[in-house]
């Protein structure tokens, strides 16, 4: 009986992991859109609470933190590889406006996107 119970728990865990892989793939493909936890939960036929709880449990990060990290990662790439304005980069990467992007960027990188860009360019030309 214990083996059966353990096996059932492993299968359930694998099911959650497989579903979360699909959910993170969905986020990675749609981060530019104004997606929310509710919308993603609906899309995958889950309750908002269930998705939030399992995302945190298996990913060790909240849904919103993950979405923001994906957006920041891609925005940072655009910052380094284009000469687009901060506003354009913000909007292209799912941030509602430049202020939201600048505040999040500063929280993670400890400086504004423009200052970060200038410092990286300066360091690369030395």
C-alpha cells in the first residue's frame, strides 16, 4: 500500500511538473502581452489559487515574479542589442509603461536602464 501511495504521489508530482513546463513555455511565448495569473489559469483549466500555489511550490517563485523576470531578461537583451528607447523596450516586453519598466529594472539591476546601457557600452569599448 505504501509503495502504491508513493507511486501515486510521484505521478501527481510529475503531472504538476509537466503542466508547469507548459505554463512556463506559454509565459515565455506570450510575455509581451498583458497576461495575468487569472488568464493563464483559465487557459489551462485551473483555478487561480491552484495555479498560484503550485507555481510557488514547484518553481520556488511566484507567477508574477517569473513573468517579470522573463520580461526583464528580454528587455535587457533589447537594451544591449538595439538602440530602441526605454519606452519602446518597455512596451515591446510587456510592461504597461516606461515607469513600471524603469522601477522594476532599477530594483533588479540597481540603476536605470539608460544608465545601465551607458555603463555596459562604456565598459565594452575599453
